[in-house]
C-alpha cells in the first residue's frame, strides 16, 4: 500500500489535469459551459482528495476545519452575490488566489529558516517569483474590486513621476531578490520584498480606468495562475504546477482577445491611463456637442419594435447596472409572440468582465442560440428594422470607424448605425469611459429613450402588449 500510494496520487493528478483541460474546452461554448464547470470542479475535487492523502500532509484536523469554513463562505457568496456583481466577485477571487500562492512561499521560507536548512537556489528563485506575482495579484485584484464596487473612483488615478516611482519599486524588489539569493536567510529583507510586491499591485491597477476592467480582470486571472504554478515549484507539487499553468495560459489568451476587441495593446491598457479627462483630446469631448437629438417615449418605441420584422438587442453595462436583463427577456418574448425575429448582439468588452452580458442573459434564461458575436451580427444589421441599444456606449460609437482623431478610432464596434432604425435607452447624454461623445446619438435614424434601462424596458413591454 505504501508503495502504491505515491503512484496512485500522481495518476489521480493526471486524471484531474485531464478533467481541467476538458472543462476549459467545454467553457468555450455557451451550450457546454455549465457542464465544463462541473467537469473542472470534479477535477479539482480529485486533486484535493489526492493531496490530502499525500504523506506530507500531517495535520488533517486543521485542513478539514479550513475546508469547512471555506466551503461555507464560498456557498454563501455564490448564493448571495447577484449576477450583476459577478465582475467584483471574480476580481476578489483572483486576489484570494494570489494571496494563497504568496502565503505558500512565505510559509516555506519560514519553515526552511526555522529548520536551519540551506535554501536551494531553485526553490529560492521560485519563492521570490511567487511572492512577486502573488502579491501583485492580491492587492491589484482587491483594488480592481474596489473600483468595480464603487468604493473608490473608477477613473484612472495618476500622479507626477508615477512610472519612475513604479520602476523604483520594481528595482527595489529585484535588488532585494538578488540579496536574498546571495544571503537567503535574511528575514527582514524577505519581509521587505513581500511589502514591496503588495505596493506594486496597488500601483499596477491604480492608473487603469473602470472601462478597462475586462482586460485587467483577465490579466489578473492569468497572474493568479502563474503564481499558483510558482507555488507548485516551491512545494514540488505537480498538480499545482499544471493547474496554475492552465489558468495562466487561458487567462493570457483571453487578455489578448480582449485587447484585440478594443483595438489596443496591452501596454496601452496598463500604462496610458485610458479614460482620464486628459485622454479625451480627440473627437468631441463629453457633453461638448450641441447637436440636436430626437427623443421618443415608450409608446413610440413600442410601435417601432412591435411592427418590425427583425430586432437586434444590444445590451451594455447600463443594462447590468439597472439589472434589467429579466425585463429585456420579457420584451423579447413578447416581440417573438408577435412574429418579430429577435437577436442579441454581444460585444466582447461590453460590461465589466469578459462574458458579462452572456452571464446576465443566461441568468434571465435567454437561449444561447439567440446570442451573436460581433463578427456574426455586424453583417446582419443592414437587414435589421430596429437595433435596440440598452446602456451600451463606446462599443456602438461610429467614431471608432470614421473619426481618426477619436481615442477609440479603430476599435471594432457593433455597427448598429447600419440598421434601418436605432433606439438608444440611456439615462442621459453622458459619455462612456473613453470620454467622448457618441456620434450615434445624433444620427438621423437614431432616437433616444431617456430613463433607467429597467424602467424603460418595462414600459416598452407594457406598451407592446397593447399593440
């Protein structure tokens, strides 16, 4: 039995890793995403059980207590957190993942220091990488959570000499790491580099605006995986290395997809403070236009929708804030009963996290077959009688296509202005995170329906039923 146990553990890890890969594959499609989540969770369960059977685990009582407390907290959070708050939850969980990885490195350093054993070079380097990436992920994710939750301003926060200060922090970390490689038993220096990594996380997210949170969350998710892989090298756990590598790679791929959807480089997202007042130099500044707009009421909007043959609904962050997804589904159902063909156009960066709109609409039981990606729906707008924009702004701004001086020029958009008529539900004429006016609002074929997304959609439902 004693000879079989290590082999059995490694085989279980292999099965768990296979389930992780299969789960990631299934997450690529809305039709299989739920099953993919279950498959990946089963893989994690196997990995945890195998690790608990490992002979290096000495205190099962403390581990079981931790599992019980964590399971209760996780279940309560999953039950209580609304779908509109999912970006904040993802950011928070990313931070906790980074914290756990960094704590593994700290605990291993402390153990080796107490045992007076020499710290091998490879373990030392792994610990230092783990502390850096885990610390940045922890505080960076918590700051992203605070911005998304509205605890602090979501606009970029900058100050003079910010980048030189960040370089100084990074240089200090590298200098401290070099010292620890030469003198690995220096506890004060180790604690200092831990503190520097935490400050670096804050400085990393501070100049990034709320509109760039989809990219930041994806990147932090990737970093949490890299930190887990580094922790695997610290404790020599193959499963941790594999799982961390999968999370790191998938998060990095998703980050690249988000950047392409915004037509921006990752460098510009992280260092250009996009969305601050100073960036809105191209195009019309927020609120600067005195062009007239055409406003309608719910009755007129209902007539346009009810007598249309095809309607494309474009959800945005405004729908999420108003929690209007259920009302939107009710409106779509009513239109379909009247013979209207209804589709949903999903922009990759609509909302505050990748897949935000998909998650909200899935919660409202919208069929995934009605959801169309940007590349698939754009050619169909010219045949659409009405495009109904609910709380979206920059992702439908024609300036991205026509105004070379606009900060969002070149960003792929949902081409709602090509529809025969466009209805925009919005509280007012405020600009999006890019800080520029939306040319769509002033188009001859565009009508504005001012008010809360939830209230206006509910009124549309009521009026459509009376047609």
